[in-house]
C-alpha cells in the first residue's frame, strides 16, 4: 500500500527530456536519424532489385537509344552517307539522348549540371553500351538489313526486332547493376 507507483504511462505525461534536448535539437537529431534510415533503406531496396525496376531502367535507356538511332539513320540517309558514318552517328545520338533523358530528371530534382551529368554517366553508360552492341550486332548479322532504306519494311522490322533483343539482354544487366547500388539505383535517390 505504501508503494509509490509511476502513473506517467496512464496519465499521458512524458518523462522530462535530459538537458540539451530542447525541441529544436531533438527535431534535428530526428531528421538526421530519418535521413540515415532512408539511406539504409536505399541500400536494402538496391540489394533487392526487382525485375520491374530493371525493366523500367532498360525501357528508359531504350527510349533514348531509339530516338538517337532513328534520328541518326534519318540524318545519315538524308545526307547520302554510307553505312559506317550513319551507324556511328546513330550510336553517338543514342548515347546523347539516353544521357539527356536521365539528365532532365536529375536536374529537375535540383542537382547542379556537373553532378547531374556524373549521375547520368554512372546510370546509363553500361546500359546504353550493351543495348547498342546488341542492337547493332543484330542488324550486322541480319542479311540485307544493313542495306535497307528508311522506306523499306525490312528497315523497320529489323530495327524493332533488334530493340526487342537488346531490351531482353540489357534488362538482366540493369538488374545486376541496380542490385549493387549502381546504374539506375543512383538515379532513384533523386526521384523522391
């Protein structure tokens, strides 16, 4: 009967904070803790890369590659260039548009141009390179696809098939990279 009981749990009273933990400092510490937890969460989601994340990253690269390649083919054909200079222009433009799509998103997040460019290089270089290698390799081994003109059905069919194969090969590469916190995992931290 003579025991004193702690009723703070029942009455809603909070125990007094130790000195130096005024509201502002507590908020700051809480914010740092949340950032640390968010950073750790990024590592967990990176190590648990899903096929959906990988396909999204690959589709992103494929979009830039497709724009660049078709534009390169149109320009090369319009200027009467041969296969090699036209293909080189298409590859150059594929990288340009692939990087540009990533840059646009990262710049929108408020990152400076130099930092955003480094993010785009880290995120897209391997993905675009694999995609271009597969895509151009398919065209190279396809009989008469190299010589097909823009007005030929074979040009568009071979291009579509090469993109599908490139997508299928590049998706596992992107999944592997995202799973290691590289590639498009670098970009995801700017899309919150």
